């Protein structure tokens, strides 16, 4: 979706978790991801449904 490698995606999720005060084992919601990334919910939903 972002054109980045899996490792880059993992680093991005870790950075988002840190900014949100979440622990490593906690999930990131689509709302949290869209707020951080600026990617719309519609684009995320289309990607997840494919």
C-alpha cells in the first residue's frame, strides 16, 4: 500500500505506537493509522478489501 518494505512498515507501526503511548504488543486501529498517515479511511478500506 505504501510501497515500502515489510521492515519499513514494522518501523512505522512501532513509531506510531510510541507516539500513541502503546506497548509493542498492542494493535493500531485504522483510525489511528489514518490520523497519523493522512491516508483516507476509504483508501485503507479499499486496500484491506482486495
